[in-house]
C-alpha cells in the first residue's frame, strides 16, 4: 500500500521529494510537510522511506499478508554503509536484517569513464546492439552530447524566489517552455509522426553511411532544444515517439 | 543607541507599573495558552499513553539514573543545540532565533522590572544584550523566511504568501523588528514615529503570546518531550519499531551479511546527503 507521512515527525527537509521516482512526494502548501499527492501511483519502492532522515514515512502492508499489528520499518545508515530492516509480526515475532549498501566509502569508487577505451568498430557492429538506438551505437561518430548538437545546458528549476523574480532569462525560459508544453498536433496512428518533431532543431548531418532503414531514421525526437525543461512528461513523450 | 534601555526612556510617558503589568499579562497568556493547547490537542495524554505503551513493549528496563542521563542528553543535544535538524542551515537559523528570543525576553523582563526608569541606571551589558537578542531573531528569522523555508526554497512560492502556520514565525520576527525600530526612533528623537512603532510592537507581541493555541509557539515545550520519548524508546529497545542493529555492534559484525564490510571503515561518509535536496 502507498506511503504515508507522520506529519508530526516530518520537518519538510525535502529528501523524499527529491528521491521519489514517481514524483508523487510533495510539500503540503499549508502545513509545509511532505505528503503523498497520488497514493494510487505509489510503487512502494521504499525510496522515500529509506531517505527520510526523521523516519517520518511509513508504508502499510497489505492486509492479507500483514494484518493489523504488524510493522515493517527500515533504517538506512549511510555513515555505516548498512541498511537494517525490522519486521514485527502480529504475534510479536520479529525478524531483523542488516545488510551492506556499499563496501567502499561513498564517492570513492566512481568509475572514470573518460579513461575507459572507446568501443571498437567490431563492438559497435556487434549484433548485440541490433535493437539499440543508433546514438548508443555511435554510428555517426562519437557520443552525442548537448555541445555536439549545438545546445547548452540551462538551469531548468528555480530553487529560490529571488532567482525567479530577478532573472530576466527566467521569464524568457518560461515562455519558451510554455510554448513547448503546448499540445502538439498528433499524427495519424501508425503514420510515424513524432511529437513536436518540427519544433526540434536538426541534428548535424551524418557523415556515416546508413546501414539499415532503422539506422537512417532520424532520432531527433530524443533531443530537446536548448532551454527546454526536461520533465518526466516530456521524457516519456520523446521515448514513446522513438 | 545600543547601550540605552528603551523601557527607561519610555517611562517618561508610560508608567513602569503599566509596563510591568503588560509583561505579567503576557507571561500569564503563555502559561494559559500552552495549557489550553495541551488539553485541547490531548498532547500530554498522547505523550503519557505512548510512554506507557513503550514501557509495556520494552525489551530492556530503563532505570531512573539512565532516564536522568537521557534527560540531560535531550537537554544538551536536542534542546540546547537543536540536534534534531538535519539541514545545517536550518539548524543555525533555529539556534539564532531560539537564543535570540530567549535573550530578548529575559533582558526585557530584567529591564522592565529591574531598571524601569532612568533613576536606576541600566547596566550596559543588559541593554546591549536586548539589541543583540532582537538582531539574532531578525537574522535567523528573515534568513529562514526568505531563503530556507521549504516552500520558498523548494516550490518557489512567494515569501509574501502567508498561512496560519506562519503565525508564530511572522509575529516573532515582526515583534523584534518593530521593537528595534521603536528603540532606534525613540533614541533618534522622532516621538510620533516612535509611538507608531511602539503600537506596532505591542500589537505584534500581544498576537505572539495570545495566539499560542493557534500557532506553533508551544513547540518549545512538546518538542523536547518528544525528543526525550524518542531517546527512551531507543534505550528500552522499542525505538518506534525501527531497527536497532548497527554495524559497530560486535555481535552484528559476526553476521554473514557483514562479511563484505569486514575491511571497510566504520564511517563511510555521506551518500545522498552529500547534496542538499533541491531537485524538485
């Protein structure tokens, strides 16, 4: 069953809002405490339960296997690098688990991908990549980046009202984002029309020869123009269109 | 300005007895408001019932000496150092506001009751502390209000959006602000403006103390109680049903699952908390 927040324990720090993969943990505008805005959409992934430093979030178990009186609580201890679970059953029986979540200090084992040799042509031509999008196979040369496509990274979220108020670029950004968010004309089913394709910039012309009809298919829909705010909705729209 | 007692200067137009009566009325309002809050919200009943339930489920008994130790720990860590805050900026803002308010209230009482007229010269340190206390509340309060408050920092709401939940912080900060402005205008010799700001100071202070049942003023009483209960729960093994096993316990180090961490340092540093949560 979905998560719920003990309002008296929550101090509105925002860790759950930050980590929720469904974007359904929000700060209540009246009480300034976190709450689940859409319990139906909760996956019970426990991300917010584990991230909450005040242990203010809990999940009710389903009544068929966890009848009244049960409790499933978790403590993610980052400093010790462990996660502990305590499960209490209705008859008072208890199960305790303690497991590692990292074996090295945080931030010390980040792979340096820049030092890893690039995949060879054989690897890129491998049949294992047949179903992968061509930008992963690097058919057109190197990896596509915002820079290689002539775009710049722009801040899309405003953390502070002062930034929002004072920044002139903010208003320009918002008007552009609103224009992008306007409903785009839909193509006929099966016609292959892509969402907002016409509003997206063209990618640099490929120099690599197309090897298959799929490889020659432009995948511009996965690239957002400069300044576009990538939201879950736009992400899913672009993924759905590719 | 910072070394003068504003209440002694005010005694030229307002009798010290009236000032003292006002302070007493405010103190009575705090006691009455808090008691009303406790009875109306059943917070004391909840606290004692929870304690009783915790005791019934306890795995270890916690003796009187241990409880005194926990009370001292609660007073030092949770109350005096605002240890419950995870966000250090909020913790600093809270400490500024809390100590500023305590200094402001105590020095006000000392000046109003001990040195109400210029005939009894006020020690400079008391007057200076009154200003420092008010300034601390203003710094902590405005910092919190404009930059740290969750819906401002996270949701980008206007700082001028007011809710009933803001009653305490708004009246507290405005009370100190109006008090400082009134003291400055009085020293600067603007009687009309000084009277206006004295009126605002009194209205705001009255709302702050009379509005306790509707504001979070009484958190200064029930938060320490909750922190004490939390620590007692940890000591007696109930811990609000949270897991109590930790890796530094030699017994737990024998677990099969802990084999991977045999050579790992006991402090792994911070993971997701290395970055403040603001990617809303």
